[in-house]
């Protein structure tokens, strides 16, 4: 079900309403006040994940995103510690991203001011950051095999939002015998898993216990340590799904947000010029943007936040399930009920934003032009299931965005201004578009 329909229903039926899907009841929670109540104030009420048949075929309820209970706690904690550890107090992570910014800008420059579709290159650049952490290396933009993997993933994410693919969740035993987009989703994921398994096997052959290089190495060593605790799930099958979780989560959302940033800058050239004026004043042209520039660039920071707000990437969040009998807004929600938090209704809440339907960076600036945080800014969701990679994503968005606008002015090809209407898959992404990157 798309988020526009959910928004309409919440206008008619209030911030909490339920629908039947097959034999299951699905509760939708809308508006900042009620979503905060569910995810933050009642921190332990909605920590479980329901079984989503379409994805269960691949993720099997193990890994980080779709697991529950003891295994989920152990895997999430391990990944979190590890992302921090290899970020080495974020210094090395920042260096990786700065290097990747150089590669991305070079790639844009090679287009020589001609219109091109940036999707594959942007996805590759973003994915290289999580790849450095997980695999210990990046992939060249000319690496056809890796490009293919990113393409398969983008297609699976788009198709999993289609009505027919969602029918799979209602009648999996029937749908698995019928043709349709759900078959492509599964086929794509199996090809991605093959690719990841080859990476894991290569690591197994040359892991050095005294000098682990990356997440996979550390995980392989952890498997030895945790043999006595099988319920924690440290085994090859879980490693494969965790790797898929990290690579997919570390690529799709940030890459799509960056594409939205390009779309908004082409549509609002006056905002683009203000960002460039701030870049010129704070950084100039003689060096690359670094993370310590961010506090001195409130306007650029505000624009990135507004891109995330209006880009509305995961409009209905990721489904959760009541982990116990819960009362929300006066309604009893029994344990095991599936709940969707309508994040788009939070990002566009009329009670929270001055001009919710307008792309307006002033939402994130105070009267003196300083950056200001907003309570209702929840693109990463909130509570115990909030996005694990939020910290990494924020660093990437700032450095990639500032680097591109320092080096280029972004223009639409004549007669090809990209649409501000999103395409609804599992995420809300921009339509395919071409950009002209004019060197500054």
C-alpha cells in the first residue's frame, strides 16, 4: 500500500487505524506525536520484526534487519561495535569517504559537460564506503561485475514495492508458483548472495587472526569464539545475511538520497548557488571539504536535511510488531500485531513544519542563520530499531554533496528537468534522470 493512501486514510480515521491484509491486521501510526509515542516513549513495545514472506525467502529471520530476540541483539551489537571499530574514531572512515569523493568528482568530470545518468556511479561510490568496512576494499567504477550487483539490488528494491510483489505476502504458497515481479526480486537476491559468498570464501582462505582487515574477518574469528553459544547465531549462514544487510542498507538509502539532492539542486538553482557561495566562503577551491567544515556550513547542512525530509525515502518505515500487549492512543494493540510507522506523515506534519509541502532549507535554520535540529526529523526512524548506519550516512551525505557542489554546477539537459515526484518501490526514489555537471 502506498504512503499517499495511508496519509488520506489517516486524515479520515485519525493517527491510528488498522486494515486487514489477508488474515492479518495491520496497524498504521501517523503524525509526529503518535509515532514518537510508539517508537520512543514506548521504547520496548515495538521492537520485534514480523515475518515478511517476500523477504523471508532470502533473509530467513536471521542477520540484523529482520531478526528478533537474542540473535538480533547479539548481531546488532556486534555490527555496531564493528562499524565503530573500523571507523577508528571515524578518522579512517572519513579518509575513505574523502578519497571516494575524489573518484566520484573525476568520474563526473569525465562526462565533459554532457548529460548523463548518474545513478550507477553514485551507487558505486556510496557502496564503496560500506564495502571498505565489510570487504576491506573498494570496487572500481569500471568493475562490471559489481555494477551488475548494484543494478540487481536497485531493481529488487524497486520491484518489492509493486502491488503484485506485495501480494506474495498475502498468499506466498500460491504466488511462489506464479510468474511476476516477486520472482525477479528473489532471483536478483540469490545472485547477490552468490557474489557475497565468494567474497566470504576468499576471506576464509586468508584470514589472519592477529590482523583482521574488515567486518568479515572479525566475524569469522567471532564464529570460533561463540561456538558455545549457538543461539547468538554466529555461523556462515548468518554472516551471509548480515553482509547483505550491511551492503544493502549502506548503499541504497544514501545513494538514493544523493540522487534526490541532485534533483533538488537542478530544480532550485538559487538554492544551489547559495550552497556554492557558502562552500566558496568556508572552504574555497584549493582543498577538499572535510567533516570539520560542517559546523561552519549551516546552510549546506540545512539543505542536506531538507533533501532527506522532502525526499521521504522510507515513507512507511520498516514494519514492526508489538512485542507485548500495548496501549497506544487509547487503543489496545495485542502482542504480535504488525505496525507500520508512517514516517512521511512525520516529515510532512503540518503541526511541526512551517511549510511542510515546500522544499525550504529554512526549516533547519534559526533566525540568526544557525543550524537547528528538529524533533520531527525522523528519516532514520527512531527507537531501538532505528537505522544502524545513521552516523555513517550523515558523514557521506555531507562530504559527497559538498565535494560535488564545490567542483560542479548541476544543470538539467534542455527540456529534461527531473520530476520531483518519486517512484514508489520499497523506497521512494527519483525517476531516472540525466544531469549536466558543469565544472566550476
